[in-house]
């Protein structure tokens, strides 16, 4: 049993070491891919692509969706790129509105009876703030606002466009 414990701990340490190395390499690849995608997008190509290594390759996959943006993110984006860009590239994410389960549980009968008659203090605490998200096609539309690959990369980053490598 002692050998198994030692072998387990040694394997865990090696896994942590290699995970750290993988993270460093992944960050370098993603940084390259973000800028390469920005260049391609400015040229009118908005699809995923492969990046070759000496022996293997990764695929940079892009999605026409973004992570949730807060009101602060929206304000920061509008300040940097202007209200027109914010209006054209960002929209409300109605799917992000969720009932707070604890408030719902504590006030279930009132909610079932009818939302419109809830006391204001319950209604205020029942909902979480709605997030924003990039509009469909926002990456392609961003070409109107970005003049360089670096600016395109910045816009895509601020819009929190989803992407990954595999």
C-alpha cells in the first residue's frame, strides 16, 4: 500500500508539471490564433483553421457566440468603440435571466399565484441581472469598426467571442 501511495503522489506531481507546461503552450497557441483569426476576419474569412506543429496540429475553432457581458463590459466597449459599434455588435441575452432558486423556494406560493402581484422586495431579489451577448454575426460585422488585426483582436476579446483549440 505504501508503494501505491508514493506512486500515486509521484504521478500527481508529474501530472501537475505537465499540465503547467500544456497551459503555457496552449496560451502561446491561442495568442497566435487570436491574432491570425483577426487577420483572416479582416480579409473576409470567418471560419475555423488548423495550425501545424512539426509533428502534430491543432484546430482553432470559432463560434458565432460569446460569453456573457455585464453592463460594465457594455459601457467599456461603447467607450472604446462608440455607441454605434455597441448597438450593432451587442444585444441583450434573454437566456441569461434565471430565477434565483432560493428566493423562488422561499416564495413559491406567491410566484405560482402570479408574478405581477409579487411584493416589490421579492420581485427585486427574484431575478439576477440580465447579461448581454454578442449579436449573431458580430465577428463579421466588427470589420466595420476594426482597422487593423490588433484592433480586430481587441474587439473579439472584448466581445468575449467563444473560441478554443483542440
